[in-house]
C-alpha cells in the first residue's frame, strides 16, 4: 500500500476520534438538558446532527480500521512470501547437494570396484587401484549429505575393498595376484548379513539410483 494512503488513513482516523468525541459530548449535553427540562425544540434540533456526526465518525473509524487491516495483511503476506522464497531456495540447495553427494559417492565406489575387477581379469595394476583409493578419500566428504544406510554401506564397501587390496598386494606373483583378487571379489564375509564386494557394489548402485532416478 502507498505511504500517502497510509498517512491519509491515519489522519482520518485521528480526526474521526476528535469529531466523535465532540459528538458524544454534544449528545451528552443535549440528553442531560432534556432530562432536566424535557425535549424542547432546541434539544430536538441539536440531537439529530449530533447523531449524524457520530454515525459519520464511526463509519470513518471503520474505514480507517479496514485500511489498517489491509496494510497489516499486505505486510504479513509480503513477509511470508520472502520467508517462503528463502526456504525454497534453501531446499533447492539441500536437494542439489544430496543429488551431487549420491552421484559422487557412487562414482568413486564404482571406479574402485571396476578397477579391482579389471586388475583381476586383465593385468594387476597397483597404481590404478591406489588412484581409485584416492577417489574414495576425495568423495568421502559427501557422506554428510546422504542417508545413514547408504553412508554405512559405502563405508563397509570401502573397508572391504581396502582389505582385499592389502591381502592381494603382498603376493609376489602378478598372476597369483590376479587370481587371488578374482577370488576375493566374490568371497563372502560378515557374521550375519554375509555378502561379497560385488554384492555391496550392486546394493550401493541400487540405492543411489533410487535417489538419482526416482520412479515417476
């Protein structure tokens, strides 16, 4: 609402209060006089305009109240709109961070898994595996943006991949490394929920895709 209209409404409000008080005082005087002397021509002539003035003042007060109420509603709506926009922007940032986190964590785990599998099937490549390990370290800061189940599964996958690499790395023969690595990738571990590295990677991939590609 323009500031000039607000000032005008305030002025009308104060003027109406003054005129209303004057009208009430006049009516009171007339009524007191009528009680003492009876309703004469003067009293009858004076009370009608006084009542009209009082009615006009009440109408003006009601109008000023409506204007003030509209102003308050307008200000509250503007504040609510600003707050809603801020919350929406914050939600967009959080959703964007979550999407990025799932993508980066899955990518790092996939690089590690397929690097190990490639070394098992083709040729032992310790430097490539160490590079994949570096990718896991770099991606780990995204863990705070994902659900606890996926974060836990990702860390278990990483620990098992590290364990497999260390177990195989110390063997003297590259050919034996490749065979041992192939066996370790499908070897189950765990006391209760037994799984192997291949299964862990498949679980991570499924969980991440459910977020990155939600069902329509």
